[in-house]
């Protein structure tokens, strides 16, 4: 139950199924993980790194504070920067905390470290983050400007979901808005660009490669029905088959569905739209079965769409992709359809830094135009030639996680990696200056008075973090004889040094020696930090121009760049999906919410993909 500093409180909104709304679930999950100190936990004579226990989760959820500082110009004096900090406290009983953790498990954000297939959040359990959970956490950290150094080990040691498909929901009840376009987008992601037939003779043993193979689409196999002469049935071969439970697990792991129940409803929609069909369900008569049924309108005629569809959630149920499903998936068409024909209710965020909301999209827009492909971005500009072309290429390289990672490797080999590192660190610093957040678990008060409010304490901590970041950048890249000293314009360097000298001398009375020590740094206020950012931005412009003219022309000719570009174009071809023409229908009173889907791509996972992909 969240409450703010003004002592107002409200219950978390829940759906008719009794679960919290998806956004609240994801935000609370990420806030909890940021507040935890993930570490080794031992159970059943085995140690699990980057894990947490039931007790730790329940204790932190009992009183969890999330503080966010926003900085902007003072309305009365625009040259000054004012900081506004909001603190939200989540408080709940142990039983409520366990129930919330169960929701995290249902949504496949966490899993039991000792028994991954288990679906129950248990007492005295040890839990780890799933690849989907890491994707959600990465986006939350970036969006809210959180210092998450204590979580870096988990991001580099575990697989991360590289692409997560988000299905838009109704604002009133948090139900997925089902249209033919949305189901088509979901189905294409579900079955992949090509049928995913895992190797039965040589399956990958590396967890990163194993996860990458699974992410291509639900695993498919061929099933042979034996001949039954007494019933007049001959032997039959069914291609492109999958187990019902496997389908539910895949949907939970690679999309924004929040549990098997919701996944089963989406699978039932696949049946209703004629994309999959039941092959067999060889359960015994006394075995229980959960069958999900969905209903909707059907156009009639020869349309494959039915008025209702059902999906059997049993261990023995086998489904297969129909001919209609193959047609919709474009398995049999050319790999590279004309991209110019593609526009749909599916948009793609190139990195996990992007926001959930697409501000330019109007509620009445039935379509979101596709993203321009890498081929168009990098090849179309070649006709321009010269600096402008390389500038545009560099912008796209910096925006694409996979290409950016490869560009860093190229610069390192040419002994100029510091240019990219400085540019990226200043970008991150600017984001955190605008918005900084933190999450901590607060121990029960002992009755003794505390100094200041939680918001004030958080604001001071956030400001201290920003100061440390600003001068870490200066001492690393710009101070005389620094470890990664940049080769920049002499006048720019002197202007920055003169500004620091004036501020340090006027505030501390000490002579500026070229390096900034912690005591001098602590004297800086938000307005002075903003001035430093403006100076850093001018240096960024110089460094950007240097990379565009000197490094990019050489980089785009390397074999590794061409290989990664082809991989990224494959992702474009999958993501820029041509959806079936239709007029979405909405429930009465909800005509303004037409639904859609979008994909977010993890920067960390893209770098992992480059590291673990076969060369």
C-alpha cells in the first residue's frame, strides 16, 4: 500500500482477477530488487549467486521507500535550478508481501533458484531474477536515473531477455486489448521468423546460447499419430507441433503477459483466429483439465476466424501451427519483403532506455508507422557523402546497442576508446541530472526523532551522487594528466578549468590545483552542476565530430560491423510486421482504446548477444 510524504495513502489498484495492475507490479518489483543486496545464498548444499531469500523480500516490502528527484529551472529565476523530491512508501504485512512476490513469479520476473519449474513462492526459499525480470529491471533503472552499481554483477552473469513484446492494456481494468492486429503481432513473435526446431542431438549447454535459441520462437517438433486400423485411421504426420504447457511458458517469458491464465487466453485467441489447432490430448479420463475459452465476432464466409476458441492447459495437450498460421507468420515468403509496405500496430524501442509511452501516438491512430531499418539508415545516407553522412551514421551507431558495443571494441583497438566512453558517460550524467531515484528498505522506527524528512535525506543523497559523477568524469577525462585524458580543443579545456578555479576558490578559499578533491566537490550546488553540464556538452560536440570524421569511415568497412548489421537487419525484418487489415472493435464505451503492441530491446542483452554469438 503506497503512501507519500504528505501522509495520504491508498490501496494499490487491482483487477477483477485480484492482481495489481501490470505497471504497478513491474514498478514495485524493480523497486524491491534495487533495494535488495543480491548475493550468494546456500540451499541443499549448493550456493546460488545474485539471489535473495523469502525473508529478505518480505522484510524489504514491509517498508519500502522510493524517492525521486526532478531538477528544472526556477519559475521565478530561470537561471537557477530547483530540485523537487517525491518519496513514496510501500508498506505491507508479511502475508501481503508473499502474495505480491507470488505475482512476481506468475509474471516470470523471478524464479525459484533450486526448482525453476516451480510456480509457488515458498517460505525459506531462495530466488533469482529471470531474463525477463532483468529486462524489466534494466529499463526501470535507466528510466528513473538509479545508481545501480550493486546490480552490475547480475547483468553480466545471467541471460537477459533481448526483446520483450508489450501488449497494450485498457486503462480501466488492465485487460489486454485484443484485436486481430495485436493477435497477429503476438503470433508472429510467438512462432518466429522461421520454424524453431531445436537440435535433439547436440543441444547447447551454455545457458546464454540455450536461452538465445529459445528466444527465436516456441520450440517446434513433428508428431506422428500411429495407425489405428480398428477405427479406420491411418498413420498421420503432424508438423510444427508444440506442447500446450510449453506455449504458456514461452508467452510468459518473452511477452508482457502476467501469468499462465492470461497466456492461455492469448493461446485461445490463436485458436479462434485459426492460427493453431489441437492435435491430441491424451490425458486419462480422470485427469483434471483447465480449458480456457474466448469469444468474439466472426466475419463469416471463408474466414478462418471463429466466434470462439478454446485452449487446453494440460500436460498431454499437443497443438500445431495451421496452414493459416504459416501464412500469417510469413514462413514461406521471401526473407526480405519490401520494408516500405510495412506499417502496423507494432512499434519498436531500440533500447531499454526508451520510455513505455509513445508521446506522438494519438489514441485514435490505428497504426504506428514502422521504424526505419538499419539498411535505410546506413545506406541511404551514403548518397550524401562527406561529414553529414558519417554524422548520421554515428547517431545511429550510438543509438543501437549492438553496433555501439562493437564500435567501442573497434575504438579500443585503435587506442581512442575514451572518446566514446566520455560521450556516453556525459549522456548518462545528463539523464540523471534531470531525474534521479533511489530505493531503500526502512527498518521500523525506534521512536527516536529523526533529522529531516525522508525526501530531504534522499534529495541530499541524490545531489551527492550527482556531484561525485560530475567530478569523476572531470578527473578521469579532463584533468591534466588524467588516466583517459581527451584530446580536445585547448580553448575549451581552459574555459572549463577557469570556471572550476573560480568556483572552488570563491567557495573554499583554496587554490585550484587541476584536480577536484571530495571536499571541494561537495560545495557545488545544482545550478553550478548545470553549468558544468553545458561545458561538458560542448566537449561532447567536439568528441562526436572527431569520432564521425576519423573513426566511423574506418569502422563501417570492418567485417564485424557488416556481420552485426546483418543481424540487426534480421531483427528489423521481424519487428516491422505487416499486420492484417482490419477495423478493431472495442467494448462499449472503450472505442478510444484500440490497442497495439511494441517491442523493447535490452542494451545489456544486445552486448551479451555479440559476446556469445558464434563468430
